[in-house]
C-alpha cells in the first residue's frame, strides 16, 4: 500500500488549507491534527458550543505538548491560530479539500454534502469521515461524485496512525491521490480500500462489538470483559472503547452494519448498546455510558 501511495502522491501536492465540517470528537481531532502539521483549518459546525468544545479540546492537547516540553507556548499559540471556527458554509468557499465529519446519519450527511457542493469550487475535493455508510450511497447526493471519497480517521485522531481512504465507484484517481497525500502530510498511514458498508476496519470491529454485546446479554459483566481484553494486551476493552467512540455514533454505525450484513450481523434490539442509546447515555461525551466520567 505504501508503494502505491508513494506512486500516486508523486503527482499531487497536499493542500495547505482544509475545511472540516462538524466540530465533534472527530472533526475537532482532525482540525487539531491539521493545525499541528501546519495546515490551516476552517472548522464549521451548526452549534457554537460544539465549536467552543472543539477548540478547547485542541487547546488541551497543545497544553499537554507544552507540559511534556515538546512545544513552546508561542508555538502552541501559532498552532491554535491555524484553526478558524465558523458557523457559516461560506467560510469553506476557498478550501481545496473539505472533510465532512457530522453525525453518522445518512440523511444528514447527504443534505450537508449537497449544500457543501454548492459552496466550494468545482476543483475542491470532498471527503467523508463516515464510519460505515457506503461512499456510493453518499455520492448520490453530489453533482460531481468523482471529487468525492472516504477519508476515515480513527479516534483519538492524534494517536491513531491509520486512515482508510475509500474509493467509490465514481471517485477519480486524482481525488484519491489528493486525499492520500493529505493523510501523509498529517503524519498518517493511508490505506486505499474499496467501498462497502464498514469499509475495512469496521468490518472487523463491529462483529467484535456484536460478540461483546451478546456476551453481556448472556449475563457477562462488561467490566470483567474490559479487564480481560486489557489483560490480553489491548489498550482498552470493548465497553470503554464504545464509550470513547460515542454510544450514539456506535449505535448508528451498528444499524448500518446490521442492515447491510443481515446474515452475519444480527441486531437484537434489547442489547446493551441500544439500551444505552435509548437512555441518552452516549459515553464520555455526555459523562455517562457504560462507565461514569467526571
Ligand atoms: P460527534 O457527535 O462528536 O460530532 C458530530 C458533530 O457534527 C457535532 O458537533 C454536531 O453539532 C455536528 N453537526 C451535526 N449536524 C451538522 C451539520 N448539519 N452541519 C455541521 N455540523 C453538524 O460525532 P463524531 O464522533 O465526531 O463523529 C463524526 C463522524 O465521524 C461520524 O460520521 C462518525 O461515524 C465518524 N467517526 C467517528 C469515530 C469515533 O470514534 N467517534 C471514529 C471514526 C469515524
């Protein structure tokens, strides 16, 4: 993959400015990662509090870098000024590449992507950070699907090295090249994968989550499962991972996977993930999911 990525990126240059649509866990993380690699970022959301949270999370990460002696205060300030928060689509007009990272709902993404396309130039690349929704399905909302692909980061963005670059049926080679090149500029390891629900990583991860929720339905204690998986050597167990991803995001993604692979991904509506979602316990972002957070 690295060899292919090198070949592709020989001809294109990664942009110095990007747009990020959605300032949540992922949008905020992508904005921070871009800024810390010298890329100017316009970060747009529909809510001021989401923008404020995205900025404060970036500031927190920069403060950690200062504490560890990896960054000076003026350098951190310079990084922060790379991120321009915005509530308007117009601010994205001049960005050569926009990454959509709004909620994992196909209808919301389709509306957002269609609106975005009326704002950006015809040359701009549009990428989606969707976890599971097929690129071809979202591409149907666009007039120019050749400029569209998946750019799937993992959480937390600043720590996870992999980025899946997903090629839809109509995605052009140039679009893939630009996105691969951006992923490399952001210090990530891109893998180019073909389109399908869940792409590569979530085809592996969601059956694991399903096995976990099934065990809990069978009576296992989620804390015990987490402890065992950590003992096995994973950085966190499935319950903590679901709390980190966001119970709402995982729930929507699980729906897509179950609908797409009904023979493999049964969807028992009484499972613990659905119960937490229905109760509005969305994990770390709301302070309560499987676990309680301060
Ligand atoms: P989140 O709930 O933390 O943030 C979503 C943000 O989108 C919110 O700030 C919300 O205000 C904003 N938003 C909603 N509608 C909008 C609109 N019309 N225009 C602009 N902003 C809008 O969610 P997240 O975890 O950051 O997930 C975002 C995307 O990234 C999803 O597609 C998700 O599947 C994907 N993803 C999530 C993870 C993860 O671990 N959380 C990992 C990889 C990919």
